[in-house]
């Protein structure tokens, strides 16, 4: 009986936990991508990439350089590589994507991308950094395309 109560208590705590606070050993450190342009120039590249992922936005604030998506089921063949869940998922969790563009130095913008998986069944999940790197790279490439179009 005691074992049953302990198991239920641990399950309840896991279900109530915030996935943002979970870390997985070996998860890569997030690196910021620096774009050699001011925030206003990078912002349109961010908007284009958000549109590529077909994300509905919860928050969009150019003044703070911040975008946050609503809870989204990422429709992508690589989605299985975005999250680490325990135990392994039978279906992929939804996620929330946040992008912060921070002015640094003279005319440069640092991109800080964060993805938080949200499992519907209470499993513990965390991002492995793949989606963040993919989004940062896409924003940088899109900024280059937009810049080339203006010349």
C-alpha cells in the first residue's frame, strides 16, 4: 500500500511539473546566433520563418524583440528529433517556440531561440536544441536572402 501511495504521489508531482525546468543530461547548451544587422532589419526574417512553421502567435512585440507562439503541433518530418521524453513517446508532444532578438554591439542582433515541448499525457519532455538551431539558422539565411534582394 505504501509503495502505491508513493507511486501516485510521484506521478501527481510529475504531471504538475513545468517542462521548462526539466533538464536532460547531455542536452546541448543553447548558443545565440548573431546577425550583423540591427533588430529592425532582422525582424522581417523572423516573421518569415515563423510563417514557414505556420505558427499562431501568442505574443509579438518588436519593441522588446520578442515572439512567442501558441501551443503548436509541429508538422515536420524532423519533429521526432526535437524533443526528448521519458518514457519514450507514442506520439510527439506539442511545443511552444519563443524567439528573442536582442540588439548587441553596433548594429548586430543576437537571436535567442527557445523551444518547450508540452506532452499531453504528463510525460517529462525537454528540447534537445535541434529545433532552436534549425530556427536560428533559418532566420539567418532568410535575413541574407532579404538583404540580397535589396541590393
